[in-house]
C-alpha cells in the first residue's frame, strides 16, 4: 500500500513539475516597430507572475560593431517592456534574452526571441552631392539591401561595378552601403547618374516605393592661387614661413620639404587656415642651399590636388656668423658660420607673459655687464638683438654671484624676454660675433 502511495506521489510531483515548467515558459511576445526613427518596442507577457533579472538579460546584434541602445523594465507582475533604439542602418536582427524568475523562486529561466524592425528601404545619400574623383561613389540606404535584388536592379550612366561596403576594420559586408567603382577614373566636374528600380528589396522583403534616379557630380581639384615663394626663387630667408593659398577650403595637407643635394627631409609644422596652408621649418635652413617643396592638399569635397613642386634657393651667408634661436620644448641657440653649425648652446627665452619676439634681427651694441634695478639682478656679456631684448648670461644677484636657481632653468622659458646663456657661452659670443650678426628667433 505504501509503495502504491509513493508511486502516486512521485507521479503527482512529476506532473506538477512538468506543468510548472510549461506554464513558466508560456508567454506572448509583441513587437511594435517604428520605421521612421528605428525604435523597437517589445512587450513580453507571461501566464504566471514573474520577476525580471536585469543583470542576466541581454540583447545582441547581428553585427557586433553596430550595437543598439536598449533598456528592459518590468511593467507589472507578468509583463516586461524592452526598448531598442537603432542607429542607421535600421532593420538588422537582434537576439534578445529576457531573464526571469517565476513566482520569485530561486530558479532563472530565459525567454529568447529574434526581432527585427520592419523597414521600407530608402536611399538616404545626400542630394545634390559633390564627390571626389579618386574614390568609389558611396550609396547609403536606411536599411540592409538584398544583394541579389540590388545588383539586378541598380544601374549607372557609365561602366562600373557595384559592391557592398565593409563594416569598419572588418571583412563583414555592410549591405546598407554600396560602392560604385567606375571602370575608368572619373574626371573633374563629371556628372554620374544612378537608376534604382522599385524591385530592389531589403533583407526583410520590403521593396522601394518607387523608381529612383540619383545624380552626383565630381569635384574640381583645389588649385594654388597664391604662394609666398615662387618656383625658382633665390635669396630666400633662412627661416621662411611658406604661405600658400588655394582655390577651395582645405581639410588636410601633406607638405614635404627636402634639401636638393642630399634629399634629406626637413622637419616642420603645417597649419591649415580655411583655404591656406602655412608651413614653418623646425630649424632655420642652411644658406645658399637649394630646397624642393612638395605639396598635396585635400579640399572639403575630399578631392585631392595634384602634386605641386616648388624649388627655391636660400640667401648666401658666405663665411659669416649667424645665430638660430629655437624656443621650442628645449630652448637652444645654434651658432653657424656660413653653412656649418659650430656650436649649440642651451638657452632660456622669455617665460609666459614675457615672450621673446620672434623674427629675424641683426645685433647692434654690446657691453660687459649691466644691472637692472627693477628686477634686482644683473648679467654679463650682453649683446642687443632689438630694443630691450638682449643675449646675456644667466642673471647674477647683488653680490654678483650667478643665481643657481636661474641657471638650472636653462633650456626652459625663464627670462623677461631676453635670451639667457651660461656665462662661458655668453662670453664666447661677446668676444667672437661681430655687430650686425643675423639672429633668427623662432619656436
């Protein structure tokens, strides 16, 4: 008898467990899609009371590098609400997994579902549109396009091939963006027309609402309209600021300056300002030397210019001394004699608010020492550059002893505008370079 009751009890527990598991999994999933803004509202309703486990719920995208924003919440004791906000392109598959506990029991189940926004395909590339001549034409749709239907129903006004673009830094096709690669290079100001028949379908089966004609025009190449140095110039300043104006606003540039004889690259900085580029070499150039300047720019239309080449020769210095003061990360003063550097001295230019004036100057008078009462300090072996701006030794105190704390600042901006040197360097300049020696000061 006991055996019979045990068997009945076991059967009842088994049936109850099966029924419980079945009821715990009974649910309905409603998907409300908004094709205008790419929002998906997913409502999950259960037969029995459940509790949402947010930390174990997830949404994964068909393309891992294009994840949407999503949020899941519990509306009442048997209903969850999941919102997915897509970015263009809309309409990819999302695998949702809603984690829950039935009747607050310590056991977790998952409702898994694949959802997708029901999008009608639409061409969203801007129009009218100017494109570069050296790149494929991008054709962007709001959703993913069936590749077979696209290739069959898309045509262009000139020979070429349609291929899907790739997701950034992957080998995965992005069927919402198509590239047209013409068989021959495009010309400036060339018009290209595309024809898309309404038979083109999205991957969820929706078709274009009508036939589409789409036109693009290729850009003009940016051209030089003014240049501070003309090809073949001679006697050019040893620290030229090369300013070149173009016919269009620029977004990028490549400027290369090389010494002609050695083909050595000259380091420098390029600044873009609307339709101008300004190039400054990192150091003064060598005198009586030929240089070759190569320039390629890109306009706002992403159209590149042709390569411009300008050659010029710097001014002659014969065997004269001249100075190159570079006030960059480390302040230095380089002494040249003709084309050859003979000494590099650690210096200190003006600190913030007392910047040393940049430019090309010629030395004038000089003296063995001076005292500046307003600063309570003096210095030795001074040479005037311009106005009150001098080259001199590291400052000395009232006892005429070099200030150690100021000496330790050599290489950094520290002065009231003058160029400071260690006393032996200042003395060497004082005793060796003549009046009217050229001094180039730059950053």
